[in-house]
């Protein structure tokens, strides 16, 4: 029995520690976003004391939520005591769930108590704010580094790019454009012949272009 009681205490301690970790992470995230808005968007200087009230309020809000969860769990436990049939779902508790519900309510109250204690601890609040500031700086640095890497990764032009570009432009003027003009003239001639009834409706357009040039070759 003593060993079983010890395991329960360890399990409760672990659950409370996890709840506090999640609450701290949520508070840091909220403070980080607030710091980024005030400094980057509004141009304020960082002042640690300026965020102490916000950190305290965030912890107290989470503590109130934990207390509400404990109250809700306690109500569910009282209802479950008189229910002995099979459960219809995950949150449809029965008498066999009473012990676990009692444990959950106590764990939520432990978390709420610890959060309220931290909300009154100036050192804890300042540490949360410093961690949030470091996270904000890390995010800004990451975004700057990513932007610089994107700029630096743009491919450089080929060594002969300018010379080859001039050659391609010359070929376009001397070869491709004349072919295109000739093809357009022949297309207009073909249309006039069709309208005059002197040309069948089906004919290979390549036969009317100089040298049998296919218009697709100009693409």
C-alpha cells in the first residue's frame, strides 16, 4: 500500500509539473508576441518592468482556468457516483470513474495554486519576461537570416550570358521575325483564296510557308 501511495504521489507530481510547463510556455508565447508588436510595430524600447503586469495577469488567468476545470471535474464526479450503467462516451462518467475524477480535480487545484504563487513572485515573472524576450529576438534573427539566404541563393548569370543573349537577339531579328512575317502574309493569302473558293478548306499550312516552315518552330 505504501508503494502504491508513493506511485500516486509521483504521478500527481508529474502531472502538475507538466501542467505548469504548458502554462509557462503559453505565457512566454503570449509575452513574446506582445514584445514583438510593441517593439517592431510600435517602435518602443524594451523595458522589462513594462511587461510585469501582463505576465502576472497571464498567469492568474491560467490559474483561474485551472480552478474552473477543478470545479467542473468535481461536479462530474458527484454526478458519476450514482451512475452504474455502461458509459455512452468519453465524457460520460460512471461510478468507476469517481477516483480518477477526484485525482484530476486535485491536480488542477495544485496547478492553480502554483500558478498563483508564481504570479506573486517577482523573480519568476522577470524570468518569464526575459525568456520571452530571448524568444522574440531569436524569431527576428531567424527571419533576417532566412531573408538573407534567399537573397544570396539567387543564381548568378552564366559567364557568357551577355554574349549569348546578343546572339539570340540577332537570330530573332534575322531569322525568326522574317519567318513570322512570311507566315502571316501566307495565312492572309490563304484566307482570301478560301473566301474566293479557289482553295480547299483542308490544306497543310506548312506547304504555304517559305521552305515549309512550321509556325510551331517559331515558339
